[in-house]
C-alpha cells in the first residue's frame, strides 16, 4: 500500500505520458490502411451468393404450363404458415373445345399466396416441392410500406413467359409421350431465344 501511494505521488511515467495515448489508437491506425468493406447500399447493389435465399418463383415448363400441381406440400412444410394454396382440376376439354389446363399434372394451383410478413426464407418449402415448381431467386428487396403488398399472389410469383412459351391454359405440347414431356423433349414451337429443353426459372 505504501509503495502504491509513493507511485501515485510521483505522477505518470514517461511511457504512460507518451506511448500509451498513441498505443490506444493502434487499432484505428491499422484499420485506416485496410481495404474498405462497407457496401454503399442502396446506391450500389452487389450480387448475392449464388444460393442466397430470396423471393420465391413458381416455374414453368418450356411450353408455358405451370409446374405447380397444387399439392400443398410446400404449405404443409412451412414452419411459419406463410403459404396458402388452393388446388383445382385441370380440364383438357371443357366441352366447348377449349382447354382449362394450366399445369402438366392432374391439378394446378388455382390460388397461390406467400405471406412475406411471415416467411423467414428458410427454404423448407422448396425442398418439399415434388415438381421443382417452387424455387427461390436471389431477389432480396422485399420491404414495403403496407402489409397487403407483402402477401404475394400467384401472378407476382410466376416466372415470366420466355420465347416459345404459350400463356396457359392450353394442352400439353407433348413430344412422343408423357415421359418425353417430362424429359423436356417437346413438340412445342421452337423458341426464338431460349432452348426448348431448358426448364424455366432459376433459383436455388
Ligand atoms: S421459405 Fe420457409 S418460411 Fe418462407 S414460405 Fe418457405 S418454408 Fe415458409
Ligand atoms: S409449389 Fe410445389 S409443393 Fe407447393 S403446391 Fe405447387 S407443386 Fe405442390
């Protein structure tokens, strides 16, 4: 105790006066010369990781039919209860010669909604989907100023029609048989841009 009292009576040492204040800025000085990692969002938008979980997409077959068969497995898999699906029967001949076929299965998703107020972008729904109808894009700008806009309807989620695709409803534009259809060997009109054998839609 007496030794401590002596030291404080002597005041700070030369090291404490000169070196310690400089050493305190050591981290600051070192960091000043490092590459800046701050992202200037939203002025500059950098690409995400390739498998980033962003907004969902409902994909199409290359003839334009929807891949979703309205089975609701995605809704059952969702831990946040964010998906609502109502299925309906496809009808090849509605009686007046017209077709009410929207997907390549027996049924299609007549109503399809994802509530992004609930969704935690976990990806369990896309794992559950048996037809790869549902995938996730890299789009992450999902903020809005009202709740209603964050419930995405089927029309918001459907992949756009690529060249060579026809807007459903229409018959399956089959190759030789059903298997050829699902392998992507179509008798559809040759697309002008994308390859006919490439399934529509990206995502993880
Ligand atoms: S990503 Fe997860 S939380 Fe979002 S809809 Fe799919 S299962 Fe539900
Ligand atoms: S998105 Fe997939 S899992 Fe969900 S209803 Fe459609 S086919 Fe079924």
